[in-house]
């Protein structure tokens, strides 16, 4: 059995070396002019226009319209993986609030759960996408 496997492997490798590859000739590189490096712009991966409120009282009596519920989660699959990150969860929620045309996010609850199927530990949050009157 090992002899057959060895023979098949040898034939497969020999077949790969017998193939011919057509390549284009390498052209001389044109001289590159080095310009001064541009200033590196910092970009924010979250939507900066989505404010986060932790309670209704934090709105200070501003009028708002609830657009719908949003949630986010981050899963730690194994014990030796990175732990779940609530910042990532909030960023997911901000993106979902922006998709609902909201300009703010009203957080309702966050919790870290253990022992769920498929996750060693999971951070999950729920909230509402809202549009705050300016």
C-alpha cells in the first residue's frame, strides 16, 4: 500500500515538472522619482457621527425618534483566543444604527456570557438606533 502511494506521489510530482510555463521577458524598470511622503491621515473605522448614549437621561430632554433595535456581539471561540471586546461590539452597533439612518445609539444592556455553543465567551449588547433632533 505504501509503495502504491509513493508511486502515485512521484508521478504527480513528475507531471508538475513536465509542464512548460510561458513567461514574459522582464523589462527594464523605469526610474522612480521619490517624492516627499504625504502626511498620514488617521481614519476612524467607526462612524464619528453616531453618538452613544448610555441612558435616556443622558439625552437631556432632547427630542428623539426610535428607528429600531440594534445588537452586536464578539465571540471568543477558544480559551486561548483573544477575549471578547466590547469596543468592537459598540462599533458594530454604530454601523447598524447608521444603516438605519440614525445619528445616535441608545445603549440598553451589555453582558459577557460563558459556555455558549460555539463560543468560549461572548460579549453581546443591545440598544436602539435613534435620530436625535438638533
